[in-house]
C-alpha cells in the first residue's frame, strides 16, 4: 500500500467561474479523483468495496484555499493517508501548480452499509494502512 500518491490534472473550462478561477466546489472533485486514483494505484478499487456493500462517504472537509488555479493550468493533486482508525480514514491533500501550493485540505471518510449504518473500516484496508506507520 502506498503512503501517498500524486496525479496531474488539466483544469477544464467548465471548472472555472466567470473570474477565470477554479470554482471552490471543484476542488472537492479533484480530491475525489486523487483519492480514487490513490486507491487504484495501491491495488484497490472503490467498486469492489461497493459491490461488497461497503460505501465510503465524506463526513468532514477542512480546506484552505491559498491561491486560485485557472483555466488550462496543469495542477498536481497529492493525496496522503494521515490516519486510519476502526471508524474513519483521514486523507490530506495538497494541490500545487509549478510547486506552488494552491490548496491544502483534510478529508475524513467513514464506511457505511447500504442502509446508511456506520461500519468498521474493513480490516484488510485498515491493516494495509497501519503497516505504513
């Protein structure tokens, strides 16, 4: 299992507001892409978890916007596992452009079943993350 993972994304025209800046809501999408690709690069897939009835949901977001990304910018989304407990997974993100930090964020995830009942983080996933410590 990886400890961190970085992907590059090109800012699309539909992701910017009338001022030409990436709209703040789109950073949440960038985090989701980073998180999904992080898991995929580690050999996992959210689809497999969902098929097993384990749904991963966002329960908290803390985001600091430092500078805006703009249309056609090539940005890097770094995703890092900060902490895993029996009940939650915490990711940290940093979005940069040419090594300049644009956004820092922490996102807390929980695992629920299809009825919305809180579940334990799957043992295999928790153990693979704990092995990184």
